[in-house]
């Protein structure tokens, strides 16, 4: 898509990594996930999620680097799903690579789809 200024953009489902959550058999409290900080913005592609989209492909900024990485994580580790316009060429390349423009799971862009995804996270609410 092209905006009024002539820049290319795409709409993408984005979210944030959850904060405190229980982890493991001993129910340790962890903040974020191993590779991504709590609150980190991630760009989501619903490529191979299983029966209920338990896992999604995301692109985000890792804890120890300034280069965007692409990983597969549990959907429960992402909160605050929403749709945003993306102009960054690296993110557009990521979306093209996964053919997110012709995504059969584009129904997640609807408000009902986003609400169902937002209900899945496992963050501890205090």
C-alpha cells in the first residue's frame, strides 16, 4: 500500500512481550522471555501456529543486540495485540518473506481476532 506521501507501508499485527509470569515446574517468576525483554515490541506473522495458534513467528529487538531477530515463540508470551502501519524496510522484508500480505490468517486483523489473542497471555496481574 502507498500512503498519501508516497511511502510504502503495510498493516501488521504487533504486540508486546509480557512482564512477570510463572516459568517451569517450580513456578519461578520471570520477566520477559529469554531472548526478548518485557515490553519489547514484536511484529507478528501467523505462519504455523498449530491448532489454536500456540506459536507465532515474530520479529523484535533482542536483549543483547541492536539487530532485529526473527524467532518462533508461544502466543501466550505476547500481550496487547493491535494492528499498526509499518514503514520500516526491514519489517516489510520480513512480512514479504513470510508472504503475510496473502495470509490466510488475516482474520486476526479483525477486532474479534485481536481480542481472542489478547485473552491468551499468561502475565501475572498484581
